[in-house]
């Protein structure tokens, strides 16, 4: 019961107390209420009632019921705090819900009321409405969060350094771009973080951060490289701004975004790299670039292009380009560009320009139209200078043309040379070389076809005379005439060549049904026709040797030789005729061959020996000398005279040997006769032309120790007709030095002129026996011989009469003043052994005397 009273009384007291308190604070700006331990509201002032949304003052509920469920635990905790630990609780922000359901933020705190009786179970709840402030704050942070989300979703990392609250925030994206986990703890200190920055960027980054911290800039942007967790470098673009300052104006909070710009940086790097390369390429290749705006007509050229055109940045429109073009190329070059733009396609162009300095250059150009990102139609292109190429090309072309012309010339020259090599320059006929090739060709063809080939070897008669008497021009004229004659006789299958001075070959490769004799006679007859040259009537003729063969049996070389042999025969038979090569000629050749062999063995066996024919003084008939005449002591045919061996010996080139043998032997005989004193004062020896041409003649003669004026050399008149060559001249001089007399043999048959007589100055000349023979019957012949003797006398040359066969010959010559006589009428050639007895007998005197008497008797009886 006591308890019950007490309780009642206490309650009454507390109610009074609360009423009193509330009465005091009824109009406080803060909301106030008295609550008990269970937070039952005992009373509330005006402000709190407003917050509760109730008019009347009676409460029947707990304060907690008016607090938003979410905030209730905080309120409960605060109440308990105030009751048990501290008389005043820390304020907490909670939401009050009014009776109309309106929620308001309030700052709520509790204070324990200490009653006079020590009862302390009442609490004063105080609350200040902070709803408006709180809501604004919430809105702000929401907005910040939304902004962050937006940045995050845009791929930007958000960071927030709130130094005043010592709070460092790094967003998910900020972490993700660095490979940092969302929940990972981050040491945001500069010292630590800077280590992840690329060494090259560190200094710069630190400087930027310092700038921010010192509030030098409210906002800054910089990029740098930072190491990703996986080890690679990433490029970050950092944008930061000061968002709060402290009371001293020092930035207390800096926030910003980081963007991973690695890809962009790489793209930039790539672009820079590509641009650098392009620039380098353009620089090296000296390619100039232009760009034209097709809407505005604006034209821009790079430096290289300006340089190429020799301009100084004064290019603004296409007209500037037009003006630079070479007048001859202008229209075409512009048309190419306009056409390409009209068709909207790429083009290439080539033209000349006249540079600012007047120089003409060749330019090649390429261009293409395009639409730029802003939708503007443009034309971009490049020009490069190809002058050097073009010049080189022109140079090459010129060189090529020149080379071609030269080749043509060479080809012509080659043809000319070939023609010359194969033709005779005088007559234009094919020459020996051409003939050889043609004969081989014909022989080859005949071998398969079985055809007949004939060769006519033609030699002009008396050509030498015409040449010598009328000169070379006349000779040339005759040769040309002869060539014409032969060409006229040539048919389609015939071939005419000149093969020597006055020798021609007429090759007939298809002679079926052709009479070669008629052909040859026709040629001979035509050649015999006189030719007028320089007013002279020239007569010459032709001798022809013919050889032919059939099919595979043909030996082209042999055919030529046979025709030559036949020709030789034709000439021997009196010229101006033809001869066929025959079996008889063949036989003659065999015989000659045998004779040649016998001559050679005759030389070896010493079967050549001298015979001697004495020579007499015309007046006294004393022996004045002997002529040495070669004989061949043939083992079967006995003693043979020169006409049976000299020609063949000449052919096998042993005449000089025979001469030497005969000379040596006769010198031995002569010296024997001298010792015996039989009265032969001189020895004359025949010397062949070959011997006179022998360079060793002088040496041989010196070895023979010839007594001066005891030996004469008889040289054929024809020798002096040859152009005296050096060896002959030297040999003649040597002969004279040795004291050997020179005599001209067979004088009057050849063509020794008075001039050559004067030049040679022979000691004697021998009148040919052909001139002597007719003197007893022909007065004309006598006059001729008399003239020769007269010439000899006037030049101081002794004259020998040869071929004295009769007393009449001897008398006439003596009367004409001839010095020496030689002939069968006085003495025949005799062997050495017969000489001594002949001289001793002196029989020739008697023979001559009796003949003389006989003649006198005859003359006397006739007179009678
Ligand atoms: P040749 O020098 O005119 O010699 C004179 C030739 O006339 C000799 O002929 C001689 O026998 C001949 N004979 C002499 N008197 C008379 C005569 O009254 N009537 C006729 N019908 N003939 C006479 P052989 O000995 O037969 O010599 C012929 C030619 O051979 C010589 O002509 C000479 O040119 C040459 N010969 C002779 N011996 C030699 C020699 O040793 N060396 C050279 N290279 N030639 C020689
Ligand atoms: Ca002689
Ligand atoms: Ca003679």
C-alpha cells in the first residue's frame, strides 16, 4: 500500500514538475517534451506539438512511436545514455513523423531532470528542426553520387581528396583502369603513389600536384603514364579542381577525374609516326602536295610544291597553277583535272611548267577528289618533278636512234666490205674468193643432182703489150671490156669471175644441152673484136681452157687446175682459141712429173754438165771465148739439151741449182785451159732470172774467186723488163764488183729499150738468132741487124751475132761491123774434152776459107 501511496504522490509531483517546466518553455524555438523512462510523453511545448502535428496537450503515446522506424534504435540508445551514463545525451539526427505522416529531420537530445527529492526518472527531450538543411545535404550528396556514377559510366575514374576530413576516395572505375580491386585498401599518400608514375613523368606530375595544392590554379589538366597492376604503362589524363578551401584559403578538398587515354595516346603516337614517315617520304621523294577546296576554290600548296614551281607562297587558287603551266600543255593538263573532278575519280597527269625563274620542268601529277569530314568537296594530290627522268629518257631515245643509225651504217659497211671482199673493184665481177665459194656450192649441188659443171679458164692474149705500150688506163679499159663480153655470154646459171691480172673464170653450172665449144668460140670471136681507146684501135684476144665434170665425181679444185692446164695448151698451140682438158694433157702431166723426178735424181747424181760453144772474132776468126751450155747426161736417153728439161726444171724450181753446178764445172774447165795455155780468153755463162733474184748469189760468187774480165753472165733481155727489185739491183752491182761482164742474151726478141740499155750498160749484147737467120735473103732484116749493131757501137757495147750457120751469115755480119760470131757454121756446142783438140785443129778457118772461095767462085761465074 505504502508503495501505492508513495507512487501516487510521486506521480502527482512529477506531473506538476513537468507542467511547470513546459510552462516555462512553452514558446521556446526548440521543441521540448518531458518523457518518462519508457519515453512516454508527459507533456510537450508548442514547437514540439507542431512537429507532432497535434493541437491538444494531452499525450497518450511514446515518443518513439513518432520516430521513423529506421531511426528508432538511435533514439532508444540516446534515451538509455541519458538515463544511465551521462545526464545529457549526444544529439542524434532522426526523422520525426507527424500525425499527418509528415517526416521531418530533427536534431534530438535528451537531458535527465534532477528532481529535488532525488527522483530522476524524467527526461527532457529537445529537438531542433533541421529538416531543410538535412534535405539539402542529402540532395547534395545524392547529386554528387549521381555525378560520380555518370563519370564512372563514362569511363572516367573519380578521385576525391578531402584533407579536412582526412578522407581519400577512389571510384570503382579509377581502380579498374589501374587494375586495382574495388575493395582494396589504397595508400593514397603522394610518396607512395608517385612510384607508380613513369619516371620520365614524375617531376612534371609532382609539379602539377603542387600547383593544385598551392591553389595556383583552381582547375588543371595534365597527362602522364602510370603503371598498371599488370605491369604495362597506361596513359592517364588527370583533371582536377579545388572544391573546398579552409578558412585560410588553402585548398582543403581537391577532386577530379582520371581518364585512361592510353588508346588515344597510342593512336596519336601512331598518327605522329605515320605523319613523320609521310613527311620524310615526301621530303626524300621531293613530292609536293596540294589541296583544293572545290567549293571556295581555295588552293593550298606545301613548301615543296612551291619550291618545285619556283613560287614564293603566292598560290591561292587554281589560276595560279594554270599560269605556271607550259602554254603548249596547259589546255590538256587542265582538262585532265576537270574531267576527273566531273567524274569524281582519281587521275594522273603529266605536263610541263615554266618555273618562276623561266626554267621548263616536266611534272607528273596524281590527284583524287574527296569529301572532308565537314562535307566539303576537295581535291588532294601530289606533284613530282620528272625532268631528269624525261631528259634521260630523251637521251636514251636519242642514243638508241643514233645506235640504230650506226648499226644501219655498220650493216651497210659490212655489206660493202663483204661485197668488196668478194668482188674485183675494177670490173665489178666476183673475185677468186667468191669463185671458190661458188664452185664448192655448185659441186655440192651437182653431187646430189648429178649435173655437169664446166669451167672455162680465159686468158687475154696480148694484154700485156697493150698495157705496156698504151698504159694502165688502156689495160683497165680492156679488162672492163673483156668483163662485159663475158657477162654478155653468161646465162642464168653461169658465174663469171676475174681471178688474176688478165684471167677470168667462166663457171657454167648447168651445161645440159650446151655446146661448150660454141660458147668458147663465141667468146674468142667477141674478144677478137677491136676496141677503140683514146683514138687507138686495140686488138687483143683470148685463149680458153675448158674442163668439166659430172655429179659426185667432181673435184672442184681439180677442175680448176685442169682448165688451167687446158689453157696452157691453148696458148702453146697459138692462142686465140680454146682447148678442152684431155687424157693426152693428163698423160703429158704424168710424163712431166716423171721427168721432174729424174731431174732431181740427175742433180743428186751430178748428171748435169757444161758443153761449150766457141765464139770468134768476126775479123780474125780467132777464138775470143766460149758460151757454156747446160746438158743433162740422161742414163737412158743420153746427152739432152735444155729444151727437154729447162721448162720442167723451172717448174720444180731447180734451174738456179743447175746454173750453179754448170758455172762451177765450167770455171774448173776454164782454169785448166788457162793453165794449159790453149788460148781461150773468156767464158760466158747463162744465168736464169731465178738465179738473179737469189739473195745469196753474191756470196756464192765471192767464194768462187773469179778472175776479172774472164767471165760474162748472159742475162735474158726479158729480165730487164721486170721492175728491177732490190735484190736484182744488188746482185748486178755485186756481179760488176767481181769483174764479171754482163751480156744481154737474145737481144731483139724482147722489149729492151734504149733506156734500159743505157741504164744497164752491158758489156755486150747478143743478137738473137731468129734475127740473124733471114739476113742473107732479106735486106730489111739486114737493115734491122745493122741498126742494132750501130746502136751497140754508139753506146760502146760489143755486139755478138748468134746462130751463124753459114759463111754468108758470117760475112754479112762482119761487113755490118759485128764484133763476135757464134754458131753452128763455125762450131757446134761440144763437151769439155773436145775443146782442146778443136782449138788445136783450127779447122774452122779452113772451112770458112773454102766456103769463102766457093762463094767467090760462084759470084765470079755468075758475073761471067
Ligand atoms: P741460148 O743462150 O740462146 O744459147 C744458144 C742456143 O743456140 C744453144 O742451144 C745452142 O746450141 C744453139 N745454137 C748455137 N748456134 C746455133 C746455130 O747456128 N743454129 C741454131 N739453130 N742453134 C744454134 P741449147 O744449148 O739447146 O740451149 C738452149 C737455150 O737453153 C739457151 O739459149 C739458153 O737460153 C738455155 N741454156 C743453155 N744452157 C743453159 C744454162 O746453163 N743455164 C741456163 N739458165 N740456161 C741455159
Ligand atoms: Ca746464151
Ligand atoms: Ca741466145
